[in-house]
C-alpha cells in the first residue's frame, strides 16, 4: 500500500473565509473516493491544534505507486486541485511512502 500525505498552509485571509476554504477542500477531495481506480482511502483533517504550523492535512492510500501516479493526473482530481486547493494554498509539503 502507498500512503500519500500532504500538508498545506493556506494564504492569509479572514478566519471565516479560511473555514469556508477548508470545508470546500475537505468535501471535494474526500468526494473523490470511489471515482479514481486504486484510491482506497482519503481523509482531510482541518482542525489542527494551536501548536500546528499547517492548516490542513490530506491522508490518502493507494493500492500501488502506479495508482498514485494515475490519481495525480486524473481529470477529477486535477479539477478539484485546480479549483479548490491550489488557488488558496501558500505552501505544500508531500510525503509518499510504502507500507
């Protein structure tokens, strides 16, 4: 199994706007479940503790590295990333690994 973990820091904005952005990211990314071959689990965490230095975390699992590569270019994922994630993020960190 392949794990794909992403941490995002959002661009500066008002807290009410930040909450809306987080909600949209969570709903749309988690909505990809069942739509992309090889994606076995996807969860977005939005409520970090005050000690956190990131705003959101994506925790996703894939059956193989090939499935992860397919997810990266899948039209539904690209739409969600381009519409709900990339325009609002200042930084992104990624860790992919096999378990």
